C-alpha cells in the first residue's frame, strides 16, 4: 500500500527530499520491499534515519539505513 508519495511525505518531516524510488520486480511488478530516498542535506538525512529506523509504516516495521554503494561486479571471459 505504501507508495512514493507517502514515503516522501514521511521523510519530508525531517527535511528536504530530492527523490523517492520504490524498487519493483521487473517480471511480477511487485515491490521488492525496499526504496531509495535521496535527501540533499546530510544532517537532515541522518535525523530521518535516527527517527524512522525501527518505526512502523502502514502496519509494518521499517528499517532505515544509509544506502551502501553498489558492489563491483566482475565479468570473466574464457
């Protein structure tokens, strides 16, 4: 039930939100259970993480943490 507008509204309580993106499965088009929220101000983003981590949204516990950079993938040809 949670959509990008709801996530933006929740996170904007802690500061400016640049973008909100829920990740969907390419085949089933169902949510994969995570999203990315970009906030330009690091202090505001850390406050949102602190306040929203382990909170409840739409009846479900959410985990909010800083995104990790993607891991490098290696292509091997032989």
